[in-house]
C-alpha cells in the first residue's frame, strides 16, 4: 500500500497543484468569466504540450482521471435534494425532462448527419442536455472516447454556455418574460450550473431561485442518461465484435444517487454539505487538469469544425425548444 501511494503521489500532486492554480485564477477579475474547470484543462494542456510529463507521474495522472473523477461525481449528489426538485413543480419538471430527452436524441441524430464520431456526439449530447463538463466526464466513463474528444466537447459546451449568459437576459427583456419563467428557461437549457446562476441572477432573486432549482433537477437525471449511454456502448461493441457485450454498470452513479438521498434526509449539517460541495469542485478540477495533461493539441486540430457545428446546433435546439415549452405550458 505504501509503495502504491508513493507511486501515485507525484502525478496526483501535479493535478492538485493545477487545480489550486485554476481556482486561484478563477478569482482574478479579468478572467473570472472562465470557469475553474475550463482553466484546469487549459493549464494541463499548457504543461502537457510544452514541458511534457515525466513517466513517474503517469500513474498518478491516470488515478486522477479515473478514481478522483468518480469520487467527484459521487459528491455532486450533495448539491441536490428531492425537496428542491419538488419546488420546480410538476409542469416545470416535465418541461425539464422533455427538453433533456429531446435535446439528447436530436444531438445524436444531428451528429450522424454531420458525420461526427458517435462517441463525440454522445458526449456533446450529454453536456448540452444535462450539466456541461460534469456530464461529459461522467458519460465518458462508459462511452470511452479519447481525451482529445472530451477536452474538445468541454470547450464547446463552455463557450456556448458563456454566450447564453450574455444573450438570455437580452432575449428575456425583449420578450417581457416573467421572472419564474425566465428562471426556468435558464435552468432548463443553459449548460453549466455556474452559467445558469450567472444568467438567472440578471433577472432578479426569483428567477435565480427558479433557475438554480430547475438546473439541479436536470443534474439529478445524470444517472439514467449515463446508464443509457452504457447500454448504447455495449450495443456498439456487440456489433463490432459479433458477440453480446456486457452492459457496463458505473457503480459510482449509485453513490451519486445515494448522496442525493442522504442530502434529502438532511442528516448532514449544512456546514459539512458546503465543504463536500467545495471538495467536489476541487476533485473535478484535478481530474480535468489530468485530462488536459493527456490532451494533444495536434489531435484537437485534426478534429475539425464538425463537433463545434454539432454543439452549436444542439445549443440552438435546447434554447428554442425549452422556450417554446415554457411559453405553451408555463408562462
């Protein structure tokens, strides 16, 4: 055990240092608009594509990309409770659910039409329909795309979600949207939790509350989507190998659901819940820094513009569909 720890320590220390640097940079006013998770990827890519990574650090980097990532997804459950989901109401939750399912299916279909690799299309579909970077890295545990595909997908989702922060308030003001409807729109369609909060707060405290709660109800649906992706991945392997492949069971998602249940029961003090949420963000940043260290810029350039066009199409679809459903059934 001691030898294993010493073997992992250098790589884990590097990813932790990059995560700390990313969180510090996120606090710098000039670049605070870029999420700490995206900054962690950028820092990892900068180090990996310039100085390189010694062989002694590879084991720790792989540990961060896999084990620490799974732990981060488990702790994500402490951001959600069933009480919050109920506050959205039946119509609100059905709008979120319908938007998620339709966006996911549309993105996968559009990916086929554009000739995008099915694994990349599924990552972009998960990131757009659920919760951005967290959904992408969780989905990749069963999709098993390469690191460049994950990095490219996260970059696309982050860029388009940032555009939503700027455009959604302008659109809502032009349409005269009431605060609850605007909050639900942001939560049902914008990619990252932080992006939802940033956009929803521009409509006032009521829209911020509706945005955060509806967004968390989307995050709760992460588990069934990833299980579905595991089934699709098994079908692909069965077709390629000519034999029935076993459907992967991402056990860490059961931990994610268990943490939602624990948080819903209120047995963990609020102060500890806040610490666990902070730990979730740090572990996720470390995992994405590790992914950046393993990402080749040359392979990213080779991916071309089709994944970006796919992400843009999915972004337009989820924005318009959620708005139409809210206008028809909620506003």
